[in-house]
C-alpha cells in the first residue's frame, strides 16, 4: 500500500456544509475554526470506532473487520469519549434497542 | 425539500469517502481490513454523530457557533476535551500570526505608497 504524504481529514467544506444543513432552519452559522474542530472530532470518532472494531475482530480471531464487530463496540464507544444520554443513543444508532439495552446492562456488571 | 435530501446524500457520500480512507490506513496499521458493509455502517453512524453534535451545538445562544461551543461539546471526555482545546489553541495562534503578517504587509504597503507619492511630488 502506498504511503500517504498528507493526513486524511474530513474536508472543511464538507463538514461546514453538513452543519449548515443541520442548522438550516435555525439561521445559525458556524465559525471557520469551529468547523475545523468539528472535523477533528469526527475524525477522532471514526478512528476510535475503527480501532475498537478492529480489536473486537482480533478478540474473535477474525481476519476481516465486519459490521458485527462494529455493532458490539458501539455502546463502549458512546460510553467513553462520546457520552450521550441513553434516549439519544437509541434514537441515533442503527442497531435494535434490545441489543443496546443488553450491551449496556452487560457493561454495568 | 428534495434539494435538501440530495444535498444530504451528496454530503453523506463525501463523508463515506473520507471514512473509507481513514479506515484503509487503520486497516493497514492494525493488519485487519474493513469490509464494505462495516465501512458503510461507520459512515452512516458518523453522519448521525454530526447530527448529535448539532443537537448539542444548537444550545449556543449566539447566531454564530464558535470554538468555545465546540469545546463544550467535547468536555464529556477529558481526553477528547484536552485534545480539542490544544487544537483550538493552535488555530488561535495561527490566526494571530496571520493577522500580524497582514498588518506588517499593510504597513509596508502604506510606507511604499508614501515613498511613491513623495517621489511624484519631487518630479
């Protein structure tokens, strides 16, 4: 695999447009620096999600990281760096609520 | 409404592209690659995370969201907060440097203009 010469980041334009779209009805703007910081947060989010999923795959002795590994680490991901309330969690995650509840219960033990 | 939908789709695709590249690097690092399905799932979740960030940011009372507001969102985790604060300080000092450079150049230009006008007067 070729070595990258530049760092992979979320483009400022993409993040800016996305945030503007979410804020559309509120007429709120986002400063240039805030967009850069947001892009950074999203990058960290992806990196954490990816690395945790990879570790999960390793724990299961799998050669390829797949969606099941990712789904398993989601509750941990949110509980660590990206803490949000459980109601928001269930609203936004692509996994069924039952699974999340079970995972969260397992974490509490 | 349809316009918004297709714009969301295009931006999602842009996110997906970067997610793919980030995971490609991590795949190489950790010796385990990510399949297409999981990349799509991570990209989708990242898009939703953006929505989550938005729902936190909208509580800023001003019309323009700034760095301080983003730092507040990050404060839920010490490590993340420290990282983002450092990055924010880097940006602030870069901005400061740029401002000072611009001032210097404006100052230079002003004195050059003065020289030119003095020369013209002499002629």
